[in-house]
C-alpha cells in the first residue's frame, strides 16, 4: 500500500565510538518514500547515558518530495561513560506514516565496549 513514510538509511560515522574523548562525526540519511512529506518534522541525534540525554544535532525538515532524501550531520566527543548514540526520526510524530517502525536507531558508544548492541 502507498502512503507517507519516512525511511532511515544506513547511519555512518567516522572515528572510533569507544575512543574516549575523540571526535566522531555522524551522518544520518533520511528519505520520503512514495509520497511527499509536507509536514515539518524533526530528526535528532542524542547521546543517552545514566545522566539523561545530550543533544548531538536536532534538525527540522520543512518538506521532502517523494523519494527525496537529506543527510543530517553532527559530531560529538566520545563520553567517558557508557552511552548509546540514538537517532530518532519524527519523535513528535507529526507525520502520519503508514509504518512508524524503523524511526529509531541506536548503538553503543563510550568507555564500556561490553554494552555494544
């Protein structure tokens, strides 16, 4: 079936997610599948640890044409604590999608490799 859908592409980064203090650059590709998205929505990247969330980048996308994509870029310094790097597309659920699955992605980062997912 057709309808509006946001798709998160393959999240990429440069640098070592476990080298404490080093700078990591992250790229998050987002696209509109099959239909134009005329509702502004947010793409956010955050670091989540025991103390809460630290923003890496938060970008509002005004509009995406059908099958159009954008790449959101951000950077952070690897924390000394165990953390998760989390990407969220449309966390406020402004876009009524056919499939809300796949709008969140995460991986381990920080000092503790044992929590890698």
